[in-house]
C-alpha cells in the first residue's frame, strides 16, 4: 500500500494552504493598489485623496514583509507540477510570468517608499506609526522614481491581465485543475 507521506514531492497536486493564503492575500492587496494608485494620482486634492494616499502607502508597505515571507516560502518548497499535456511554450510563459510577477512585487513597494522618502512626504503605517525616510530628500529624483513607479504599475497590470486570463482559460476552456489547485489546493 502506498502511503501519502511516501509519495515524491512532485506527486503533490495542489498548492498548500500557506501558498494559497499568501497568493490570495497578495492578490487582494495588488487589486486594491493599482486602481487606488491611478485614482489618487489623478483626482483633486482633498480628504478623499489623502485617505487613498494613506491606504495606498500602508497596503503597499504591508506587501514588503508579505513578499519576503512568500519568496522565502517559494524558494524552500516545491510547486505542484502543471498537468502533463501542457505544451512547453505555455509552461515557459507561465514560469516567466510568475517570475516577473515576483520581481515586480518585490521592487514596486520599495520603489514607492524610496520615491516618497525622496519627496519627503510622511509615510504613516495605517494611522499607527510613522516609518522613517529611506532616501535623502531629492525632489528631482523623486519625480523620476515616481515615473518609474507608474510604468512598473502599468507593466504589473499587463502581466496580471495575462495571468488572470490564463487562469480563466485553464478553468473554462481547457477545463483542467490549474485554477482549482490555487483555490482549493
Ligand atoms: C492580482 C494579483 C495576483 C498576483 C500578484 C498573482 C501572482 C501569482 C504568482 C506569483 C503565482 C506563482 C505562484 C508560485 O508558483 O509560487 C501565481 C499563481 C497562480 N495564480 Fe495568481 N496572482 C494574482 C491574481 C490571481 C487571480 C485573480 C487568479 C484567478 C483568476 C489567479 C490564479 C492563479 C493560479 C491558478 C495560479 C497557479 C498557477 C499554477 O498552478 O502554475 N491569480 N499567481
Ligand atoms: C505593490 C505595491 C504598489 C503598487 C502596485 C503601486 C502602484 C501604483 C500605481 C499604479 C500608481 C499610479 C501612478 C500614476 O498613475 O501616476 C501609484 C502611485 C503612487 N504610489 Fe504606489 N504602488 C505600490 C506601492 C506603493 C508604496 C509602498 C508607496 C509609498 C510608501 C507608494 C506611493 C505612491 C505614491 C505617492 C503615488 C502617487 C504618485 C504621483 O502622484 O505621481 N506606492 N502606485
């Protein structure tokens, strides 16, 4: 009789509860961050804009420790293999998209914090405490960094469109287990 714990790691079919919790927490934050960022950068000054700035910075900063844990977890655990019949090019596309998503999610919040520090705006974490600036004041540099932050935000949105489109394609067109193993494990 084959016992579950005797199976090789590659026979694991779904993502673990930890991987799923990290994935969906990150997803919820990012799906708030992008529209909030675009909205607050393009609306008139006032209390609503202040609130969005505050929430955008706080949730963005929260992503830094979450991504640190997620990256550490990802590097120390095996990922369930994709179904056998997925062509090599699609495997490569999935691996590249996931790698780029990880990279952008590590860089983007740090870039936001550095740019805000260079601008010398206060960085308050959820009305709790103020985080120190991590870059000397330099308004010209801040402008450049915020342009980078905007382009990285656009790149992230495009990556996500492909990522979410692929997940839905797997579920509704190919009718395989790829989406369910990230939803239910
Ligand atoms: C919106 C922010 C999101 C981000 C930043 C994100 C990021 C990622 C990353 C980095 C992975 C790779 C996980 C790993 O191998 O360690 C992944 C996997 C996955 N994501 Fe997302 N995701 C997001 C939203 C979504 C949404 C909305 C869906 C579903 C519609 C989804 C479905 C999946 C699925 C099914 C996998 C597993 C793919 C596989 O088995 O190879 N994701 N996601
Ligand atoms: C993954 C996390 C983050 C994402 C996806 C993200 C995304 C975005 C996006 C899409 C914009 C709109 C850019 C524009 O239309 O001009 C934006 C603006 C902004 N972000 Fe972030 N951001 C993140 C984290 C942060 C963090 C941690 C901070 C600061 C601590 C920050 C500070 C700002 C500021 C101040 C703006 C307004 C810039 C301007 O007015 O030109 N962001 N962000």
